[in-house]
């Protein structure tokens, strides 16, 4: 009886594995015969959900910036995350134009090659001079008075690492520049 159950289990697993191979592509990397519309629908749903999150975040940024008239400002920010060796310097510069706010932020390290903010990847505006300047500078969208979860990719270690940080831009500290 035990042998019969074991054999049935092996046959079931083998069948499941073969069915999985047929649906996910062959050994040569080509698509399998049984590729379904379900997998395409999943990708579309995931893309739609991500687009919805980004649209929501864009709406928040627009609403946040509407309260401040166009111009360039200094603003204090709170920074948390990482090991404590690198940080984003405060105050930062914020430019508000057309109901959108963009911060120019400076890391106290030249070792950041990109940031991810609200699902979008941003590259340093000083990539060519970061090492000489000893800092990395990014221009990123801003939401005031809310915790922004961001990722910074550091190349300071033997291999690149994406590290999660939080930023809060405090609108009660905003001051016109110039």
C-alpha cells in the first residue's frame, strides 16, 4: 500500500512538472504551446495596479504643491534608514512649478548611482562630478508633510545594494530662496 501511494505521488508530481514546462516554455527558452491569456492578463493587471499607484502618488504631489506658489524654496527634511553612514542633507532646495514640486537633494556620499521614488528611477544630476564633489545630487518629486519611502542604490560596497530610506519634507519650514 505504501509503495502504491509513493508511486502515485511521484507520477502526480512528474505530471505537474511536465504540465508546468509546457505552459512556461521549453528548455530552449521559447514559449510553450499552452501559453495562456491568463498570464498576459496578470501582467496587464499588475501594470494597471502599478500605474494606479503612480497616478495616486502624482495626484498627492500635485495637491501638495498647489498650496505653495511657483518658486524656489529652502525646506527642512527628516531622513531615516540605512546604516547611518550616508544621509540626505537638510535643508534641501524645492522648486514648485505648475503644481508640481521637485526637490534637489544631496547625499553626503558620492556613491549613489540611482534612486527609486514612487516607482520611478532617478539618476544623479551630478554623475560626472560626484566623486570630486564628494556628494551625489538628485532631483526627485516631493510630497510635503508625508513619509516618502525611497530606495537609494549605493555602490560603496563590493557590490551594489538597494537600501530603503524615508524622507519627510516639512512644509512649515519652507522659505523662499533669493
